């Protein structure tokens, strides 16, 4: 497809450098005054505002949306705030969960719904957790096998038609039972009258193993983050049936997460890491050239371990579905978007709980708002964003319209969770 930059993308990616350039030392000093406004930069390094832990390990999975964590380390933004970030490549989301809970890693690039699953004890050991900030919006997809596409299943309605006529066991893969990809996949299937629980078999597969498993016929479709959907197209084994931004525009995806205990014990370290990752997020979204440099960096074997061309098209909004259709998507993966990406909306966390209840992962309705308030570190994020002169939404709740026409605004979560036609029995 054409390599020219689409005008719509270029216009949205052109950033006023006076507003969103790299931080000045003055802005950095804003962090130093979070505890005491009188604290000066020179006193911070040796004072009570200094990070309690100077070297931190952040777990990540090989996905495009690990980029802000990686670039915070590669570009030295971590050192600017008095910490050293070591990105730790993990094999699966279950490994990320275990290492977070056990303290083997300090933070993680992690699935939003994984944090909530651990908080309520439905995806492993129960432990109080913290969502510090969002890392990205959009940029995941649902891939169907080329074999299904050859039989006419190229989107939700045609998949439903095929499954109704060619009755056999269909297998779909997600990446973690309470995670984002499971919820996007289930929501998408349910929209077209397919129950992921009754009408299909769902399995858990680590993101980097999706393409290999589809190649040998282990699944009919999967939901995963990039670059693995585009990689399936490049390898001729899959097609993109839907992007997740078409399911929910500007949906939350990965977050910077840690345990609640770590926040309590290391508040200055947490702020410093958040600032470094926020600055990296802003840097990525600041220009097309920065995005390209990011793609070249994270493609390396130590990070995502794929070719640059598997990453760089979709991060610029240049999509193809593997069947000849190409389009420029303005709702591609965003890492900053003037701070909108990074704010930990309470309603976002609550939405994952509604879906956990919908699919039987939760047996009863939790106190949706109370759980979100305990997990999402809204006040901490506001402190950090204010110190960096980053816009903060006035309302911690937001309203969104989904692919099936339903609207989520967080106002009546129990009714919302119970209102779907396709859901777990009982």
C-alpha cells in the first residue's frame, strides 16, 4: 500500500512543540514540590523526596504497546527523575502476574483486566493492586484464519453464518482470562450472537505465540495486540476481521501497574517512574519520526523481536485487512494524545468488572465504583500530570458508545452488566 503519509494522520500528529516538547528542568522540578513546594531540585536528590528505590524492574510482554516503558529507558528519561528502569521481557501474562504479586518485578506493562482480576482474586492469588496510568488506547485487533476467510468468514456476521452452517468446534484464543483481549473477543462475538462460552472453545495463548499457533491450526481466530495481527497478514495465515478501536473507540488497553503495597512503600519511586513513562509517551506521539524511531527500537530481539515493517504501518494508522482492503485509521494506537490516554478513568476500570460479571468470572456484583477507586490511582496521577503541565480530564468518568450501539457511562454498572442478551448462563 502507499507509503505516503495520509493527510489526516499528519495533521493530527503535528504537535505544538511549545506545548508538548520534551520537558524542561523547570517542569521536572514540579515533581520535587509534590510533597513540599519549597523543595528545590538540588535538595531533592539528597532529601526526603528522593526515590526510595533507585533501580526498578518493569515487566513487559513483546507487543507494540510496551513502547513507552522501553523508550523511557532507552532515551534516558528514567535517569532524569532519579531512577534506572530495567525492562524485563516476560513470556506470558501469567508470568507478569506472578512476578508482580511475588515482588520479582516492581511494575509492569500489563493488561488492565489482569490487575482487576488479581484485585478480586478471580485470576490468581488475591492481592491489592494499583493502576497508575494508562499506557495506550486502541491498536489491537481480531484475526480470523485464512482458512475461515476462504470459506467466507471475514467479519462478525459472516463468521456467525459459517458457524451456523458448518457445525464443528471453533476455537478462539485470547491472552489472559480476565484481560483486555479476552473481553474484546467475547464482546465482539457476543455482538453477533455467538457465545464465547457455549458456541465456541476459548484458549489462552501468550501474544508472541499467536501466529505460530494459528499457522499449525490450533485456533480459528484470536484477539491480540500488535504487531501480531499484522504479522499474521504478512505471513499469509490470517486476516483482520475487526480492530478493537471499532469495538470501542479510544478504549483503554495496557496500563502501568504494580501492587498497592509498592505504592505505599515507595511513593517517590512510583512518581518518578510515572513521570519517565509519561514523558516517553508524550515523546512517541509528538511526531511521525519519533514513532518510526520507536518502531525501529522495539523491533529488536531484546524487545518485540520482529521486523520493523510488522510494527511501523499500524502505528501510523496505515491498515490492511489481508484481503485487499486498505485504509487510514485516525483511531490507531495512541500513547499520549494530550494526556487523554494516560488518565486512569474510574469508569474504564468499572467496565472491565461489568464484563467479568457478564461472563461469569465474578459470581455476584461487586461494589463497582469502590473497587475502581481503590485500584485506580487518580489523585496520584493528577499530582504527576500537574507537575508535568499535562492536561487532566475534569471528570474521572467518561461515556463511550460500543460497536453494538450500547453506551457505557458508569452510572448503573449492575444493570449494564445484566443487560446483555449474550452472557454466561445463570
